[in-house]
C-alpha cells in the first residue's frame, strides 16, 4: 500500500510539473494591442472618450478581455496634436487578429457607438488611428496590474519605446532586458512595470515597448534617480556587448482616464 501511495504521488507530481510548464508556455505567447488616437480638439476628445467608455470597453469586457488601460499624455495640455492610448492585453495572436470582427458583431457596441461611427467626413472623430501589435517578452510573460496606493488622479504611467539601428542590434537590446537581467533591475527597484514587449507590427520598428507606473511625478523622478545610480545598472550598461543598442527613445508620461480599468 505504501508503494502504491508513493507511486501515485510521483505521478501526480510529474503531471503537475508538466501542467505548470504547459501553462508557462501558453502564457509567454501573450500579446498586446496598443491603439493610438491622434486628435486636435476637445470635441474630438469628447467623442473618443464617450465611444471608448460607453461602447468599446464594454464590448471588450463582454469578450472577457479585462484590464484595458486608457491613457492621455500629460503633454496633451500644450500640444497641438493630442494623443490617447488604449492598451489591450490579449491571450493569443488569433485573439488579436479577430478582435475587430468580434467587437463589430456585438449589437450593443454598434448601438452605443453610433455618434462615433456615423460622423460626417467633414467633422471626423480623430486625425488618424495607429494600431501597434506587441508580443510579451519571454522573461516577462505576465501582464501585471500596478500596485499603487495613492490617489488615482496623481498616478503616473510611463510608456517607453526603444528603437534600434538594425534588427540585429535590436535583438541585442531585447537580450539585455531578458537574459541580461535589465528587467530584474526594474523589479528590484519596484518600478511597478505593467508589461515589457517586442513590437511585431508598427510604424517605428525595430523597437520594443514597456510601461512602468508610479504614485506621482515625484515618485517617478525618484525611481529613475535610483535606477541611474544603481550599481547593477552601471555594471550592465557599461558592458561592451550592450553599447549603442538604442538609437532613439520615446518617453511618454501619462495619466489614466477616469474610465480606464486601471
């Protein structure tokens, strides 16, 4: 009897290990879609906000797509070209490919989006839309909601895009984040990273994108000060193999909208 119990426990252990590995493999195939709205005036912003809040996000939630982030850069206050970002976590490439079709089959979505969809060509809701498709980093396979405790209105989200001069140099930067353990430095310093991902379709390739979050602007500045002074970062960034692997960095400091999921 004792041997039978031991054998059963061994089988259960082996099954659990394979199941965990399968789940890890499945998780690492996750994707993100970032939709970028460009607009110029408050009327357009109101139309886009109402559409997202009343039609698009509810349709995504009906598809069991949760934790959709909607953000406006703080630079919108002074920019002529204003931007709004919608960040959608997706479980698979198929989910990304079929997203529009599934949303358009939602009767409530079609009904609630009429003001946005039926605009006249002389009075559009936006200047242009761009969709960016990203695949999660192998060593950052999880979408993580930020663990912030302060007032929501004060919270800062920082979206960064790092471009490289060639595909080969880009892979070096991706390696630096993953195997080089740059991600570990962000984790150690509690940057509250939401995601890290490769851009696999977009206008600025080759590039990667990642987003961190902070209690407020002072908290953000303090975190980056500690990062720059970190011995781990100084050692990593000083290694000859990682030199000149970023040719352009876009830094977008944002606030979440009141109807964003986080």
